[in-house]
C-alpha cells in the first residue's frame, strides 16, 4: 500500500525534529568549548566561531541567548550527574563513600571552572529565566542524598524525618566550600575533599551516637537494607 500523505508528512517532521535536536546539541557543545576558551563572559561571536557557523544560524536553533544558556545549563547538569550518581550509589565504607561523593562534585567544577561560572552567574542571559539550573542541580543531588540517608536511618531504627534537611544542608555546605575553593585555589582538591568528608562524617557519627549507635567508618556498609548494617554495634559495646 502506498504511504499516505499524512504519514509522509509525519515522517519528514520527525526527521526534521531529530535534525534540529542534533544541531542544538552540537551548538551546545560548541558553546561549552567557547566558554572554556574565552571565559564565562563569552559572546555570541566566539560561540559562532567555535561552532563554525554564523550568528544567524545559531539564532535559527535557539530563541535567544537565554534559550542557549538554559540548554548549556541542562548539559552541565548531565555532566554533573554523570559523576555524582555513581559516587552516591557506590558501595563501601561510609567515610570513603562520603569523600567520594564530595570529590565527585569538586572534580566537575575543577575540570569545568568557566562553565560552572557561566551557569552560576547567568551573565550571558539577555532576559530573566524562569528555570534556575543551579537550584535544580542542588535539588537533584539533595534528593538522592536524602534517600540514602533516610534508608540508613530507618535501617538503624532511627527517625528519618531529618534526612531531607540534612541532605540540603550538606549540599549547601559543599557547594559554598567549592565556590570559595574555585576562586582561591589555596589547597588541593584532595585536601578539601578530606576536610569536608571529615566534617560530614563527624556530624553523622554524632547523630548516630545520640541514638546509641556507633559505626566503624572504615567498615563496609551494605546497601541491601533487608540485611543488618555491617559492623553495627551499640555504644555500650554490645554487638547487634
């Protein structure tokens, strides 16, 4: 049976949509390269040059500079979560897991400092944007941490109601410390990761001990919560 006109139109529309999405993705990557080379105050001329096209071609694929900014911010979120999700999901001793999560975040901003500043400062936008990319990143990371903290608190028969504010507080602390470090560079990333992991571990340790629970920070912790937490003991020394 011959293809209907409607069917042919739909197929062409889907092909054109796919082409436009692919071109937008190419221009986003070109923008990231231009930001890396020219800094967060990059202009459309530099971006067009990095993409190998004219500015009118860019504007055929993005409504305005703010539209391009949001697309770059969403790509930045993907890059961040590509590092953060495996770190949060990684099994192992609790202190090492904390350090791994902190270091994953710091590694992204260290490797992409100009991109980070570009997204945070919003100086590229030519109109107010309703979507706050930075806040969305914080929400995503905090939500993942809250689930992890909540699971462990419940596994230890503790109130998990504080998991969400704890997660947001931790994310805010690491982000603010990262902002300071990115501008100052007065210590290595490894040193900052160690400092922050130590602070976070002692906060968690204090919370657990307030409920009569002590953990070996260098012992493996399971993520299968149908089993007893590894090497969990009461503060009075009785094994659980």
